[in-house]
């Protein structure tokens, strides 16, 4: 079994690695978190880690004045991308990757919050996203979006947002949606994001919880498959 270090940048405590943790540990990774606002997100250890996963959060990439740590975080991701070190971005993490690659990140026309399937591009059907299968819904929870970075390969879209996932060269995968969540873990999201849920038109907690119970178990099975397939392609 190979050994290595997988570090995850966490922006809020309850948005964690979820169903990805067992996969990473099975692969021999020592898994650790670095917390936004508390830890140095420009630290060398984040550049040197064998794998970096940038998790979600309720802030905007463009809010560097309000959240100065974003500057160091973007710089670390940019350095890893340029030097060929693996980066996986989820939701806010995907937006940080887009910014690090020189693309524009901005507020979208409406919040996309809830469960729905993806429409894969031809490239997406040949990518690790195929592990989700045609019937798997993923969790969307974002109000920002990004332009597709230069040289990036578009993998997936939805009705509301065209740019939902991209690959950049061999070592970078950006997913605007969540595939790491679990039914149990999302109970913490409902508390932490209570205001956003209540203020988003057409979203109701009871319905969201019911959809999570119905659709979440399949994602909890398929999400780790996606991660395994990506790690296989990287030889990790």
C-alpha cells in the first residue's frame, strides 16, 4: 500500500470530506484538515502534500478583502496546478481552481440548491464522472459560477449553469457540485446553512431532507467510486 498525505482545506467545520475519508485511508493516505481563518492557507505543506482537496463554503472567491486568507489559498492552488500536483475542488474549491487558472468567478443569476442529475459532455462520459452512472443525482449548493478556464475540458452542465465540472490537464478535477456528502452529515448543513435555505426561493427544508433520504444513499455509493477512479488515473 502506498502512503502519502492528503490535506483538505475546510472553510466551515461541517462541510468535510464525508464519504471520501474511507477511500483515502484505504489508499494509505494520512488525512488532515486545514481550516480557513485559523490555519495558514499559504503554507508550504499545502504545496507539498501528495493530494490537496479544496472543500466548499458560503463565501465568494472574489471576497478577498473580507476574507484575506483567500489570497494565500488561491496562490497555493495556482502553484500546485502549475507544478503538476493533484488538486480536487468541490463547489467553492472548484471556483478557487477556476480563479487560480485565470478564469472569472462571479455571482450567478440564481442559487442552485438541491438534488438533480448532471448532463455530461462527450468528454465527461469518458471521464471519472461516468462512475456516477446515468441515474445519480448530485447535490448542488451554490450561487456563484465561473467561466471555463483556458485549456480546461468541460465535463458536465445543468439547466441553470453550463460550467459544472472541468478537468485541467491530468492532475486537476473541479466539481461545482457535491459528491462527498452523506445523509447523516447533511443534517449539520441544515443547521449551519439555515438562513440560506430559508431565503432561497423554492427551497424548503422538509422537501430537501426527504430528497436527501431518497437520493443520498446512491450518491454515498457512487461518489467514492468517482474518487477511486480519479486516484487510479493519477496512480495514487
